C-alpha cells in the first residue's frame, strides 16, 4: 500500500497543469474535498500540496520539471496532475514522459467504461469495461532515435551492415532509426501488476496484446514472459484451453475453463494487436484487463476512450507498484482552443481522483465521487464537449450537489 491507511491527513501533491489545467484542477479539488468531508465527517482530510511542472513551472522557476517537484512526489508518493504543454525544442520530449521516467512509473493504468448519458459512436458502449495496463518505460518510446543523415545514424547503419550482416534497411543513406528495447524485467513487472489488479478486483481475464507475429523477440518476448507470469499466478491459459479442446472437444475445454474460473483462477490469453483493435469493436465484452507494450497501449487507450464517448472523460494513472509512487492524471491535453472560457470538462481529472482514492484505500470517497459523476451525466447535466450547456463551474457544482 502506497500510503499508510491509518494516516488520516496524507499530503498529496497536485500539479495544476497548463492551458485548461488551472480551470479543471481547482474545480476537481473542490469535488474531492466535498466527497472526503461527506465520507469521513472531518475525521480524514487531504493536505493538498501545490507542485510546479510544465509551462507554468518554466515561467516561474525557469525549468519544466523542477527537482523540488520530483522530490516532493518521492517523499509523499502520490500526486495528481492536469495536462502539461509539450515544450518545443527545449531539450525535453515531453514533461509527462520525463516524469514517468524519473519516477520509474512503469505501469500506465487506464480504466475504460461507459457512463450513461454520454453520446458514444458505437451501438453498445456499455459492453466496454476494461482496464489497460500499458508498459510505460520501454519499447520504441524509450526515446532512442537517430535522425536521418546524422553521423550517429550512419555509424549505426554501418555497424548493422558490417557486424550483423543487416541488409534489410531499404534506404540506408536516408533512414532515421529508432531502437525498441523490451526486457524480461520490464515485461514481468507490468504483467504482474495487471495480474495482481485482476485478482484484487475479481476480474476473470487478462489479455496480453502484442505484435509478436512480426516482432518475434521484442513483442514476442513480451508474450512469452507474460505467460511466465501467468504461470506464477496459476492462471488458466488459452494454451491449456486449446490443448483440452484438441483432446476432448470444445465442451470439455469450456467445462475446464468454467471450473478454473469458479476456483478463482484467472484466464490469460493473448491477442495480436491489430486483431485486438477489431475485437474491441466486435466483442468488447470479452475483455477485462489488458496488458500491453508502450506503443500498442497508446493506440488502444485512445481507441477505447473514443469508443465510450471521448477522451474528455478518460482517467489515467502512472504507477510504480514496487515503490508505491503514483501520479494520477487527466489524459487529455491542454485544450488551447478553450482556455479561460469556462468550457473545460473536468471529468477526466475527477475520475483520475477516483482512481487515486481507491489506490490510497479511501474507497468510500471513490465510490461517492463516481456515483455523483454518473448521476450528473445520466441527468443530462453535461459540459459543451459532451453536447450539454454547462460551464466547468456549474458542472462541478452539480456533481457536488449529487454527492
Ligand atoms: P487536447 O486534448 O488538448 O485537445 C483536443 C481537443 O479536445 C480540443 O478541441 C480540446 O478543446 C478538446 N478537449 C480536450 N480536453 C478537453 C476537456 N477537458 N474539456 C473539453 N474539451 C477538451 O489535444 P491537443 O490539441 O493535441 O494538444 C494540446 C497540447 O496538450 C499539446 O501541447 C500537447 O502536447 C498537450 N498534451 C498533453 C497531454 C498530457 O499532459 N497528458 C496529453 C495530450 C496532449
């Protein structure tokens, strides 16, 4: 557990964020405080600690990610943040990525479920109820890339050709090159987090999503090491299912699966990423918990969020389950087109708060906030991005009234 459950006054850092960040963050904190007061009647209270990051930090202290912010999160373990603008050409690829790397927040956790009242582009958005565990520190996102035409890339092309006999680079003179590290440890800690979550939440199925059919050693490694973790948990796998089916027929396999699930075992299978993107549209009810690599996870999270009605409401968390460090975040950007107009939807931030309260063991607060938000949305009290007429503050007030 990240925070001592007996601590009734935890300090939690918050980063307002850039653009609409200031508008949604302060409104969301109002909802959090009201829900905590309602749940615990003054017995517990969060001490919010303002932390700087992003453009706001650069303007105030000349740095995008001040050491003080990192030190505070290291110390207090938990923080929640609004969106951060990406600095252009200032040495940082992204403050978000830097934050994840500095604190080794290896699991990007994105629950995706439908809320009644929200317009979704598919016929049965309520069939989607999944939690994505996206690996956050490796893959092609590690940031090891060399631009076309540079000395570095020419040297790399030379080494690949001379030392490794690589002749598959179609245009060696003009290629940029990226490196895709995927490790045993990086995969296993992510898949363990997904398995532990499935066990804790009483979920039945964990699906490993990969492109191991093409990238045999990186994505294929993820698949193999993922199944090794499944074995640690005595999971019932699709390989076992297929074996029983080949020997005793489909009904025998179904019976074995049913018995395994009844005994509390988790079903672990794997799906190729492109097929998975079809399956979430065709059969979304089949999936519970998904463990995947960084790039696949990026695409899948946004596709699923869109499927249930948009990224304006999708929450997220970046967690290191070993150290307990966790940064919860609104998943959308800074929405420069609506800054200062009181149009921003704070739901993504608020639902990230729900994840945060669950994480620190204050589940009463999480339940209250989620129910109040669901009630507000179902009543058609919506912000303009969801087709309603409420401003950020009126929407927040409606949620607080519904607590
Ligand atoms: P964006 O998410 O900021 O905006 C896309 C569209 O969605 C815009 O029309 C915007 O008005 C709308 N929108 C987003 N959040 C909304 C909300 N809460 N309520 C109502 N409408 C909302 O994406 P964009 O324009 O690609 O990025 C803008 C900036 O945000 C960039 O600097 C980008 O790097 C940064 N960004 C930061 C993220 C983070 O900190 N987690 C994630 C994505 C982008």
